[in-house]
C-alpha cells in the first residue's frame, strides 16, 4: 500500500519557490545603491575581521562612516564614481543602499 499523500505538493513547492525568487529579485533591485550616492553599505564576509574590512575600504578610497548591526557591515562614504566596483574588488559580498535596509544596518 502506498501512503495517502496529496498529489499537488510539487505544484505548491514550485509556487513557493517562485514567490521567494520574486521577493529576492525585488529586494535586490531595491537595495542597489543610487547612482552617485555618496554613501553605500558594504557587506563583507563574516569571517573577515573588522580591521581587515576597514583596511579594504581605505584601499578602495572610502571612509567608514559607521558599523552596521554586524561587524561585517560597514557604511562607507566615498567620492567619485566606481566606489561600489572598488569595494566588490576588495572582497565585499554585496554593496547596497544603506537606507534600503536601514533597520538591519544600524547598530543599536
């Protein structure tokens, strides 16, 4: 005998996956830094020390304004174009608008 299980579970799983993918895409789009914004939030790997992350920001031509809720999140001020690209090259996993997830980026 086979157990009684609903046959519609694959459709439900696909629906949930597509919903989560849609939310993730919207969040990524909304979190992009504004063009020409003087400040961005750089998210470095959690295994990178705060000191090394600050040094990488400095090498990228940025100035740390404040730390986020985690030591791997730094709000960075920088002049000139290409700051986000330089931060990615320095090891940042993501560079986002610090206002987009303000509640998550502020250390309380």
